[in-house]
C-alpha cells in the first residue's frame, strides 16, 4: 500500500471515530436535557502531529483529546451559597406561618379579645355586685381566658414538636446525601486515575452539595485527588474521602436555649467514635432556619405569654385577696397561686372555690356590704393600667406589641425568602445559558457531525478505491 494512501486511510478512520464520539456526546446531551444539575458536554478535538516528507509537512487529521463538561465553577459556588440562604429563610417561613395562625384573630377570637371580655365582665359585675348572673359571667369569662392561655401555649408546643419532626426528616436526608457524596468521591477518583474527567459523577456531586447546602450550613473543599471533605457547622465532619459520618436526633433535657424534650442534633464521629451535640452549630439551611424559630422565636413567645399570665395572675390575686366575697370571706385568691413565671400560661387556673361557687368572687372592700364594688372596679381598671415593662405598658399595648413584632418578623422573612428565590432563579438562568443543553444547538451539531461522519466514510472509501487503482496498475 502506498504510504500516502495508508495515511489517508488512517486519517479517515480517526475522523470517523471523532465524528462518532461527537454524535454520541450530542445524543448524551439531548437525553439529559431535563436532568437536574447536568452540564452540557463537548468533545475536545485538536490537530494530530503532522509528519515531514522531504520539505513538506503533511497533516495527519485530528484526534479526540477528551470529553469535557461546560461548567463555571465560580457560578456553581454562588448558586450553592445563595441556595443555602434561601433554605434558611424557607425553613423559618414554614414554622413562622404556623405560629402566625395561632395569633391570627381573624381565625381565632384571640387572647386580646378574651382579655377584654374578662375585664368587661368585671365591669358588669361592678355595676351590679349583688347579681348572681354577673358573678357567673365573670367566672365563665375567666375560664375562657385561662383556656385561651392554654390553647396558645399548647399550640406553640405543637409547632415545636412539628419542627422536631421536620428536623428528623432533614437529618435523614442529610445522612443520605453524605453517603452518596462519599460514594461519588470514590467513583470520581477511580475514573480520573485513568486520565479522563468524571463528568457525570461531578455533576451529580455538585447537585448533591447544593441540596445538602439547602438543608444545613456546610463548608467543603476539594483536594488534588478529586475527593472533597464536607463539614457542617464548625467541626461536624460529614464526609472525608470515602467515609461519611452520621448525624443523629435525640430528645434531650431542657437547656438555656431549648425546652424539655425537644430534639438535639448529635454528631457521631465514626461507628465507634464519640458523640457530641452540634445543635447550636446548625445556623443555616432549612434545618438552621427551623431550629432558630423553635429555640429562639417560639421560646420568646412562650416567655412573653408566661409574663402576661403571671402578671395578670399577680395583679388580680393581689386585689382579690383584699376584698370580701358574697359571704363575707376575705383573703381568697381568684386564680390558683403560682410560684414562678415559667409555664404560667399553662398553669393559670381559676381557683377551685370560685369554680364551685361564683359567690366567692370578691367585689367589695368591706364585709357585709352588698352594694360595695370597689374591688371589682379596681380589678376592671387593671386592663388599662401600665403593669408591664417597669410599669410603662398596659396589657393591651404589651400584647399588641408582641403580635406586631411577630408580624414584622414574618413579613421581613417572607421578603427575604422571595428575594433569595429571585436571586437563585437568576443564577440558575445564567448557569443554564452557560452549562445547559439547548436542543436547537444540539440539533444543529448533530447535523454537522453526521455530515462529518459521512465525509469521513467517503474519505475511507476514496482511499480504498485509490488503493485498488494502484493494485490494478501493478498487474499491468
């Protein structure tokens, strides 16, 4: 065979292989057009080393160097960071909306209205202190008031329990993601030790990192060997090389930042390793946002609700014990005594003697004075007295302030969430323009590579015909 014809045959075969690889890669792109996290791949082709013949250097066609992915690592890092911030706001919002319903007076009559009804009942009683009906009205309005304190307390607890369930679900997801990242670390290293990029495995790992960052605040770094380490919080090493460590969820005793029985997140350093609490390190992602609402926002609401209940209890009991009931008795409490402010909302209870007989409600300041209403008037006046914040704020203003502050917090977080969603959507659109698959472009490339394949096949056929011609000349 003539060396030139053999070279043409070799170039044609390589061109055929190049076009086949390009068509296969295009097919792979089209098949993954809707795959989340997929980055468009392309075939890197470069000219083969030419050979010299006398004073002429003859090209040897082209060769496939690698199949790479079109990716902007800085953009991916931005998406991961902004997605984590979005997850934090989303984790907060889900719980805040639940709490918002508790204080929504368009759905529930609300503590503020029941408080007003209670003091209005005392005003009715002061206008007609001899009436058994007005005493019964005071008793019933007091029962309804205590029940609403209980309702709010229990519903806040229920939201905290729901957050615990959410924490368990998120931790289960996190453990699944860390196992997959460790497995992908191994696959990527095995592939790239052969000198080729692990495109699909890297796409999957970046997607899992983004999903993991949406759940919890993480830091990660990639080593020279392609393996990454992932840390949650400050020092919870979730992934190191081929190994992943687990997070656990356990109900634990009360601390300065959480209530009795609420879940703590425990980091277990290996199968036989030590365990330590990392709840306070989880400050980002959906998990961090949910924990912030559970341990800070709701506990603050618990504390303020307890403060209202305890202060109302103290102020009313202080006046009531000075008064005289229908039977001339004095020193009787209106509410059952409470030793301290903690859990006052759930412990607030109408005294048993009043529940049994509303005649024990004290309205008079003097014994055996049927028309005396001075104590009843004094108790009714508590509604507008400044008994909170060092005697600078009334009950109504204090409660409205709580509701107002919470409404502002919820609205602000909702705005942050919408803003973060907008940022993430914009960044995803930019990524899609850089790394996404365009069916129009792939269709155009497919036609181009198909023509290149046909032309390469024609080249081989031509070289074969030339070789036949040379052989026929030798026969002559």
